[in-house]
């Protein structure tokens, strides 16, 4: 009997719940959220195999659970990951905050000792973007640069996280080390497919450590975020930012060599941000619970990003079957 616990039922969590409920082989889906009324409503909508649990101070019961998915965001994810490890249960998180990602990766030794995996950054970017980078890397003999750009947010909490990232210290991977900057770095105009269009994207720290850890020998890694779709009231009259009805996009640019030739591959994805992130979280968690065959053959234990945990082709095929599709991006590559 396969049981998955999903914590957090915001925009991303609700869509992850739907995807998990529709996954063949899942016997029981447990839902928990700070909002008990929301939890009960979602559980009722998803049918008999879904149960609502009490929040109980953020400590849901994990007895009999095969995998835990967190769409809570914020600093609670490392605490929930520790509870999962104590029960020998795999854990997947959609959080993209740099500190949370770092804390999850810091649990690598504990996860290995318990023989389970922690999947960090299971959203749009980090998350799907990392898998696309791994897919592109497979076409090269060596990979030396990876550059990711992301637009769109899944809801207020996600917008707040992106806004913090754009105002926090930027971080890049250069020649084997993380380079931090205390100054705001100039924006770069990045072209995304319609209805997103061209947006100014600034360097952030989010996801850089995950990518650098996943690609041995890569010389440069950067991640850029566009401004979240919500307007900032004080600047609304100066520079309005369109909402775009929840659309999000990721652009992944990978530079590498084949023979004596240095080339680039650019992939892109455009989807409702909450749909993309929720689907990635659901597919990852279902795989950790043994319901989907999309993990790497060695089924690694420890704390990793998706570029290390999953096989790109079956993972992307599973996403495509659920309506989230990526494609070769017909854009102009830019090596920053």
C-alpha cells in the first residue's frame, strides 16, 4: 500500500495534490495545511483515497508514509525533512529560497545514513530547468556553462520569494567556486515566448548551488529572475508589470563542446507557473515513492537537485503526458 503525504495546499500544492491523486498505484494521499478548512475541501474534492490531517503545530504523522512532498515554502521545510529522515521517508520540496535549498543540501549525510533521498528545488526553476540542463548536457562531450532565466510566480508567497531573491546578494559559479556580490548586478533583457515576451532579468542566488553540484567540471553557472508579475504600488506609474494571468517560463542555455566545436543548446518551457511547479513536485514525489520509473538507475540517496536524481527523457515524457511540455528555444544564446 503506497501512501504519500503532501504538506501545503496553496497554488502549487493544490495542483500537486490533483496530479498525485491521478497517479496510478497511489493507495492513499494525506493532505495537511495550516488552513484546516482548505485541507478538508481539497480532500473532499479529490475523492475517497484522500484524507485531510490536522496541522498539529507543523508535525503531521508519518507512520506508514512512503514519501513526503512539501509545498509549504519558507523555513519549515528543513524541519519537515528532518522528521521524514527520522522515519526513513524520502522527501521532496518545491522551495526555491537559497537558504532553504542550502539547508536541505546540508542534510546529505543524514539522508545517506537513512538510505533515502531528499529532492531539493522541485519547481519550475530550480527544478524543471535543472532537468532541461541535464538533457542538453547529454548532447555534449563536456559542459562548461549553464545559464537559466525564469519569469512568473505561482502566488503571493512565490512572488515574495522571487522579490527577495532579486534584492538579495547575487551568486554565480565561476571556475570552481561560488562568487557572491554585495552590489545589484545590471539586468539583462531575456526573451520568453508569448504571452511573457521580453523581460529584464537580474542575477540571483537561487538554484546556483544545486546546478553547480549537479554538473562536475562546469566553469560557469548563473540564474536570473524577472520581476514577479505583481505590481509594486510605488512604481506602478513608472513601470507597470503585467500579470500575464499566472503564466511562467524558464529558459535554459547550455554551452559545451563536441569534438573541437563549442556549441550551445537552448531549451524553453512556458506554462502556468503553479501548474508546472505542482506537476514537477508531484512526479518527483511519486517517483520517490516507487510509483514512476523516472529516477536514475542507481536511485541515488542523499540530498540532490533534480538534475542528479532523475533521468531527463522519461521525466520530461511523464511531464508531457500531464500537459507540461518543453521545447527547443528559438532564441539568441548569450554567454554572460
